[in-house]
C-alpha cells in the first residue's frame, strides 16, 4: 500500500487534515478546488450536508448520504438541478445563440427524472450493448497502442495534451463512427459543453463557448442525417435508429437524439481523459504503485481492481448537481424545497467509514466495487464499461512500454481546471524511458 497524502491524522491514525474552518471557506476557492481532500474531510466530520453560501449549494459529503440521494431520484432531481446550473446566469442568451446558429437548443434528455428518464435511458442503452462494447475493444486497443508507440522514443510529453486528451478523443470518435475529425476541435467542443455546468463561466466565456457548441451541433446533425439514410455499425446509428426494447416502437425525437449523441461525445470525453491523466499522475508520483502494476500487467483480475482503486482515490467527476423537489432531511440538515445540492462523489470515495485509510491506494480492499466514481442509482454512468476498458488497456499497455515515468513539473505547479464538477489537470509534463 502507498500513502497518497500525509497531512494530520484521523481517529484511526490514518492521514487526514481537517484544514480550515468550514464557515470561512467555499468550494469555489481555486486553492480548495485544486486540493480538496482536507475540505471534504472537514465536512464529513463536522457538517456532512454543508451549505456553501458562496456557491449557493448544499454539499453532500458522506457516502451514506450519497446512497440516500441515489435511492430517491424524484426528491433529488437531476432534471431540475441540471437546468438550474446549466448555462449559469446567462442561460437565456446562451439558448438564443444556439437556436440562431446551432440548429436549435436541444435540452439534455438524459439529464432528467423518472419516468421520462426511464424511457430515454432504455433507448440510450441501445448504443451500449454487450455487442457494441465487445466489438469496440480491439479497435480501442489499437488506438491506445499506436498512441503510446508514437510517443515512446520522445521520452517526454504533456500527459494531458499529448496523451490523455487525444487518446480519449480518438476512442470516442471510433465509438461514434466519426472517421475524419480534428481532435483539437473536439477537445474545444468538449470544454465548451462542460463549462456550462462549471458554475465558473463569465459572459465572454459563455459567448465563446456557445459559438463552439453551435459548431459541434451542426457537425453532429450532418453525421446523423447521413446515418438516417445509411445506417452503419456505430453509436450514432444506434441512437438514430433506437427502438424501445418493449416493442412499443417509441423512438427518440430528433432533438432527444441530438442531445444524446452530444452527451456521449462529451460525457465520455473529459471524464475518461481526466482518468487517464490521473493514472499517469499516480504512476509518476508513486513508484511503488507503478511497480505493482508492472508486476501484474498480465493479471486481468489485478488490472480490474487497479482501475477501480484508481477511480476511487482520484475520481474524475468531483460533484454533480441535484435539486431538492421537497423539504427533506439529509445527514441531519433540513434542505428546503428548491435548494441546489452537489453530490460530492469524490468525498464519498474517501469516507473512512466505508474505505478505511482512504488515502491509501490499496487494490486489496474488500469493498473496492462500492466506490462511486460512476455515481449510483438510475443515473449511474451509462458508459462505465467502456471507460473501465479504456483505462485498463491504457494502464496495461503503458506499463509494458514505459519505465521511469516522472513528473517534469513540481506537484505544486500543476494547474486544475476551475470547476466544481470535475477535478481536471490542465497540463502534466512528464518524462519516461522505453522499457527494456
Ligand atoms: C472515467 C470515465 C467516466 C466517469 C468518471 C464518469 C462518471 C459519471 C458519473 C459520476 C455519472 C453520474 C451522473 C449523476 O450522478 O448525475 C455519469 C453519468 C453518465 N455518463 Fe459517465 N463517466 C465516465 C465515462 C463515460 C463514458 C465513456 C460515457 C459515454 C461514452 C459516459 C456517459 C455518461 C452518461 C450519458 C451519463 C448520464 C447517465 C444518466 O443520467 O442516466 N460516461 N458518468
């Protein structure tokens, strides 16, 4: 086992620092966003459902309270929560730009509540069948291996810009069936969409982001029209031709289909790229973990556990929003109807009541599968099999080819994207050598 953080100690003697007084802090503080563990620990200990006044949200920090949110998707509404945070204070202007220049404003159909969500989710799952995932595995492996091989002799790269982001974009475009794409453009589109739930966007950024989202939608609509005429073996065709498994023939409307294809492109992009960057960060800063991976690179069971523990200790998605649709008590706090909440998956994943010594990277944990990096309940990540596969193949193929992976930057100098939704490194310069 290797310790990832060594500040202070909790009552079991494990490393935790309860940090600053909660009342004076906010999750919007860039320093806390970058290094949130002490803040999460303070909340779990002293104010488990904590009202962050500057953010205007109740932060749900304990594992058991997250489970209660997962179990009641009507009281804790994704649809209302998403609508509230989406686009921020400039929403109407944002919507008008998309209607004018982006083929329309297509609300995110999957970001909704039962019973509507149940129908959409079933139709979306037709793009994530075992057949589709299995068929993609060799193609995904080839993309990843080609990328690693292309960098190996360079001996250095930015693990975010040269590695994690382009690999993920290639994989997602492979899934969607997009042959000719500009990966820089796809990356910019992705940032533009995720900025809408960052709670950190100013007006100029909104206008710029809206322009990119228009471009993205126009591109996707053209590809959808092609598949309407001529279906292929890809996810865009799966969605365009989705039929209800109940045999009632109900398909997606065109705006729903656009929103789902856009969601697949974006939800699977930033999150998985962040997971790959986190993988490299751990390998570069924890040589004993790199050694464990090297020793077990052909053990599929070990690799599955490794991926799970990696996602537990460094979850790409920090927190996603909900709205309370009635007055409700959670974790000893009364949340009034209409309040915004943030499910802190990252905090749940290091709750010491569920994961003892939570900052220890330990692939032998008995309850490793309980981690919540993919959320839970009816909104649990629809792309998790693909994401796990991509991370596993990358870990296995990378460790077989690279040795001595080291940071080429001081840990304190790593910049994180300002977002309450994800914890994403902007750059990660590393050095490495070809494995003998
Ligand atoms: C490591 C990578 C990934 C992480 C950490 C991740 C995380 C999550 C989380 C936490 C949720 C729950 C949302 C909530 O509670 O409101 C979610 C939902 C979702 N994810 Fe992922 N995801 C990843 C990869 C992917 C991929 C590869 C795809 C698609 C190809 C994808 C598509 C989606 C979609 C569409 C939803 C919404 C599901 C629903 O509300 O029913 N994700 N993801």
